[in-house]
C-alpha cells in the first residue's frame, strides 16, 4: 500500500508524471493537488483501468488549505513539481522569488499532515528549494534527513544520453544509454556549473574537445529545451520521465522492502556517509550524491571514487556556487513569516 501525492499535478511536468504514476502497480493511491484543473486531470486518469485509486484536489478559495491537507493525508511520498518554469533568458535562480514561497507553503502542510512522508522536490531552483524544505520541516520538528530529496535525475538522464552519443561519434561504438546508468553519474547541484558529471572509465575514451562539448550539454541541457520551446516552458516530458524514475524506485523500495541505488540532492551531513572530500564537507552540507535507499530512507551515502583531476576541479567550482544558493534558501525560511 503506497500513497503518492503530487503537488502541482496539472502542470507540464505534473500531468505526464501523474500518468506514469497511474500506471505503476505499486502505487495504490494517487492524490493530485493543484490550484487549477487537478480534478480534471484526476477524472481523465481515472478512466485508465487499474486497481489504483486516484483523486483530484483543488483549493476552494485562496486561503483554503483543507483540500491540500486531504491530498496529503496518509501520503507515503510527496512529489512537488508546483511552481513556474523558466522562459528564454531566465536562469533557475530567476524563479526563486515565486517558487520559494510555493515550496515553503506546500512543505509546511506536508510537515503538519504527513511528517513521515518522503518529500521529493522538483520545483526550481532545486539548489535553494531543497534547503527551504529542510528548514521549514526543521521549524515544525518534522525533519528527517533520510527522507528529503531534490530530484536531479534529469541531469543523469542527459548524461547517459549525451555520453552514449559522444561515444558513438568518437569510436562508432553503439552503447545503449541504459548501460551507462549508475556508471556515469551526475553529482553536485542542479544548475549550470554546479552540475558535475562523473564519467569513470568512460572519460578515457573522449578527446578533450568532445568532453568539453559533453560537459556543456549536460550542464546547460535545460537551456536547449527552454530555447526550443520558445517561451512555452522548460523540460516537462524528459523531467516527468526523470521524476518517475526516481519516485518509482522509491516506491519500489517501500512496497517490496528493497534497498535501491539512487542519486539526488540531499543534506548529507546528518547521514551515514563515506568519502565526502573536505573541499565539500568543510563548506556545504548539501550535494547531489549517490546513496543506498531503503524503506526508511537514505541508508548510506557514498561519494564517487576515482574522480579525474578535471572532475575534482569541477567539484570545487560547484561548491563555491552552491554555497550561495543553499544560503539563499536557508535565509528565505528564517527571514520570511
Ligand atoms: P507548469 O507551469 O507547467 O506547472 C506548474 C504547476 O504548478 C501548474 O499547474 C500550477 O497551477 C501549479 N502550481 C502553482 N502554484 C501552486 C501551488 N501553490 N500549489 C499547487 N500547485 C501549484 O511548470 P512545469 O513545467 O511543470 O515546471 C514545474 C517546476 O519544475 C518549475 O519550477 C520548473 O523550473 C521545475 N523543473 C525542474 C526540473 C528538475 O530537473 N528538477 C526540470 C524541469 C523543470
């Protein structure tokens, strides 16, 4: 029995993500909350024949929280893609003003109603919205470091796809991107230079110009989509796929009591962790890292081994940038009502 609640379920990411969750046999109840059209999306999905229950919730007025509370009641997993997406020329940080308050408000209710749920944040800027979620939950006494995640899976999807294309270009090798999963991973944060692809043994196959192009595409892949959509939003379908990959893994861990390998932006300093270099742990406490995940959350965090000199340098750059973005999130909670 796993109940998943999606907050922002009628949006560009929320709808396809909800569709994928509707088709997951482990999800016994799907609760869809949005400030617009959530009931329409729920009724639409309810015509897909599955054993799962699906309900839509939307506020009856600007100040109504009863519907949000009902959506969150008994939730095991709360996924948050609520907020505004980027337009051309915007960075993820430009979204902060609007999305910070939205995430804070939604996480506040989650902390009150389902304090034991896993909280998965998609709303950007993830590097700041995750610290907002953590600080808000701390204020409520509902914070569990093993259960709060910023979903950075899209960086991993891009890395797998773009690396397989780069390898094909260099030596004609046809490598299924699925075979790169878990071997080449993206760590750090979820914006531009905070994204650090770690290539392991694949690095040696790439001439430096190909590597530089790959690095740029992984770090700024989001811009390609924003530009191509020309004012009609940012990544939605690839993001829904990424969000589903993370959430379905989490649901699997819950339903089947499995230990799974995942990567997400987490607050690592209160978790069992190995190998975190001083350059990271002395300056920040959040980083996107690989971990073992079980029914009660993150069990063990492991910093990737054998980074190249280039990758180590990128970690240093990421830390510098992340420090400010994390502080912005923390300060937002402590300086707002
Ligand atoms: P969208 O505008 O299509 O959908 C957002 C939805 O949130 C809308 O349906 C809106 O009504 C809803 N919403 C707004 N305020 C709300 C509230 N207080 N409570 C509940 N729902 C609320 O945007 P899209 O494209 O779905 O993107 C959503 C967020 O995801 C953006 O912040 C975007 O930057 C972020 N994103 C994150 C990625 C990642 O890798 N983590 C990748 C791509 C986008």
